[in-house]
């Protein structure tokens, strides 16, 4: 986690259960998907006609980095669902992550279609103790989830600023909103299993209650695509993962469908 923080901070030099399940059921994933596909179609796949070569290239680079982030998120949530830790979570909280993994995969499929149909890396690495129930395992899991969701939020804020067309900017904002929901829901669940605080991109432990503890979503110093890629590299590059001390690996299945594990490989 330290490597991510160093990459992102200072870069500029300067019935409760029933209610939650009803909320998740009403998220409108299908209708949001139709809007997203329409946006990309309106952009001619990834950019509108007449967009300059440099702008189109930057669009593809941003969308490509976002595609990796969504594959990583899908793998992370599917790994959690397949792990012993998942069974210790309240049933209402489990519903959060069953919804989240499908949302992330939907995002991935949309971004894959916008980047030539090529898949993201298939193997992802996580900090030691991720997805385990003993010792600091739960804290490691939820600190990582909150950290990555905050990184995704920052990356999509970059997209809103730098993508070349209004349609792509709106799409980035749409996905950003869902990632912000995931951050909040992770903090709700962490609090439900008696984790009083979580440490995200700020590097400072923040209370999990209330979970919606930000007035504006933050950029954490993310001003360029290079910063995003460097921050995520330990999660998909074996050398960077070893340097960061990560030991847990999971394999992403691009053919994952809703209600499937979407994984192969080992789970701790």
C-alpha cells in the first residue's frame, strides 16, 4: 500500500437488511448500461469524428488504463466473494459485493469494446493477508478496497478533465459515481465487522462511521495518466508486485458473467 500512496500523494510538487437489498436491486444497472453503450456509440466507439489524432490517442490511453482498473476491481470483488472472509460478513453486506462485482465487470466489458476488444492483463496481485479472516486480514482487505476505490475515483476525475468529447466525459462521471458508492459501501461493511477506521489514499486512518465522510471526491495528486498506471502497477505487474511485498495472486476471467466466480487460481 505504501507504494500506491507514494505514487499518488504530492505528485504536483506542490429492516436494515431488506432496505439495503432493495436499494441494490433498484440501482438500475441495465438502464445505466444502455446509456453507456449509447454514449460510446455516439462517440464512434471511443472518440467523435473530427477529434485530432493526439486527442484520440489520449482517449484510448485513458480508457485502456480504466479497463485495467475495472478488471482489477472485478478480480478483487470476485476474490472476496470466493474467500472465507466473505462468509463472516452480514448477509445484507454480502449483497453489496455481489452487486459490485457485476457492476465492475459491466464497466470492463464496455471499456473493452471501446479499446479494440483486447483484454486487460489476466493476473492480479494483492497484499499479503488479503481475503483472510485471521489477524489483520480483514483490515488489509478493506484498507485495500477503500484505497483502490479512491484511486479509481481519482482516475475517473482525470478522465472527466482530459477525455476529448462531452460523451466520454459523461461516461467517466457515470462510472465515477458508482466507484464512489463502492467506497462508501466498503466502509459500511468494515464498520459492521467492527473495523472502526480504514486507511485509504490519504495514508491516514479515517473513521468508517459515517461512511460518507467526504464533501468533494478527491484527486489525490492525480494529474496524468502515468501517475494512475504507476499506482496500479503492483496489482498487475509481477516485478512491481514482488517489490511491494504482495503475495496473493488471482486470475481474471474476461468471460465472467453475473453470479459466477469469474476466477481461477488459488484463494487463501
